[in-house]
């Protein structure tokens, strides 16, 4: 159904299905297969787009939760550098050049 809408059913003189004349009630075998493949392709593309959108939504929620719990990049960098300085001081400090 989606592929038929994309295929140009709104154009004058065309029914939206290739190989079908205005008065004909049957499709030829090749045109019905082409229509089927077009519909399957369109539905697969829509399914992939929906799944990708869902996964992106989950990733954004996960990143938002991590930001709330752990802070942003600058906060985490400060935390790591502070810990490293404390370790260096506890171990006698850095060795001078």
C-alpha cells in the first residue's frame, strides 16, 4: 500500500500500478511481482527507520541518565585529574625532570 502511494497514484491517467490499464481488472504476473517487491521494500525501509528511531531514543535516554549521575565531560575530567593528583601525592609525588 505504501509503495503504491509513492509510485505516483495521484498522477492523471495512471492507476499507481504499472502494467494495469484503466479498464483492466487483472495485473500481469511481472507487474504484480514488481508491485509486491516495491511494497516489501517500502515496508522494510519503514520498519528499519522505526527501529532506528527507537534505538536512538533509548540512547538519548541512557546518555541523559549518565549525565545526571556522572556529570558532563568537564566534571568527569576534573574528577579523574583530581584522583590522579591525589595518587601522585600519596606515592611521593611526581618525579621531577
